[in-house]
C-alpha cells in the first residue's frame, strides 16, 4: 500500500475558539468542537479521508497557554526549533 502524508497547520485562535464551540468551528481541512465539558474533537480532512481526534479539553487549554508563553502573540510566523527550546519553559 502507498502511504500519503498530510500536514495541517493549526493556529492558536482556531484551537481556542474551537475548544469553546459546541458546533464545528473552522474553515478548510481542520475543524474543532467541544463535544463535552471535558473533551474537544479535532476533525482533519485530506484527500485520503477524514480523521477525528478526541483531546482532553484541559490539556488543550494548557497547551494553548504554554504556546503563548513560548511564542508571543504576533510572532507566530517566526520559525522555531521546538526541540531546542528550554525544557524548563515547557512545563505543564
């Protein structure tokens, strides 16, 4: 079987808004919704099909907060090597 790779880029605003929306939120290939008070669904579309991931809402919200500590708002387009970031700054 042939393997196809898909890459999705997801903005923090989409993660935040989608994690607080009861209806599917987003345009294009990535959509999110809160399916309960504790879980967020992430729908990923590609030419090969659709995948839906379930993520604990609290974990996603902590990730969003962490991302703002690591990358200030307005600097999202800068390239970061996430593997080289100071591990002390990456704490949950």
